[in-house]
C-alpha cells in the first residue's frame, strides 16, 4: 500500500510562522513582560511608602509616649519659652502657650534642687529636645522627635477641662500638644514645590495624675 505524502514544497511553506504572526507574538510577549515589570515596580513603590508611614507613626508614637509619661507623673507643669540657658513661664493675663514645657517631678513649695524635666523647641534643628535635672546632675538632651517640626502654632498650650486656653498659669493644667512634621519619600530630596512629601499632624491633651 502506498502512502500519499504531501509535496515537499507544501511542507516547507507550513514549517514556520509568517512575519505577521511573529510580530503579533512578539508584541504580546512585550506587553506581558512589561505588565509583570510594572506590577513589581508598583509593589516596590508601595513597600517604600509603607516604610515611610510606619517610620512616621513610630516616631510620633515614641514622642507622644515620652511626653505623656512625663506629664502624667509630674507634680506641676508649666508652659512657656526656653532652651538650655533657661525657662520663662508665659506672662500673666495672656494665653498660656509656648514652645517649651517644664515639668517639676517634686513639689516646689519651699524646696530646693527640685528635679525637673524640660522640653524645648530647638530653632536650629527644628526638633523637640528633652533634658532633665535630677537634683544633682543635668540630663543628656535627648532628641524627642526624629523629624523636623513644621508647626504653624505653639507646641504646648495650657487648657481647662473644656479645652479653653488658660490666661494665667496653674500648677496642674491640662497640656495640649500640637506637632506637625513632614516625611520625605526620598530623604535626599530637598523640600520644595513638587517634591514628594507626606504631611503629618498630631493634636492631643494630657493631664497630670500626680498630686502632691
């Protein structure tokens, strides 16, 4: 029995893709590979942004945790303005606001060498600094906020239980804390119009739990 084989010229014409088919296949491959690469780049950018958000949240949590612990354990808290050279309370009959907070750990009635904690805004680094005096030695000037503060208002405010700003200092007020700062998506970028940054704002109130 003889088998009917196709002619050699027909086999030759059917052994490969046409130019149009090859172009279509290559185009589909380019689109597919490009889509995979874009998905990976998008995932990488979201991962970087998540790290920025987590870093900002961690810094804010650390700053507030330190502030709240000190204010709650303080015997008396005073808002004003100051730095390493000294502290001045806000004036009488004026809003009790300022960029510094002094917390006395013990009673100030007739005492000497009273331990205290001082928070103050450093105008050079734009950061919030914490230092303290133990009664015999001065503190280590720890950085409270790792991000430059960009406040458009005072950091500390003395208020009553209704949130009204006090006009005369009291020893145990409610302290309102206001912090705003920016976090760069790329730390090497200078803050300028068009630069990618994230803005964060924290407003909270804390009262002393220590009564001496």
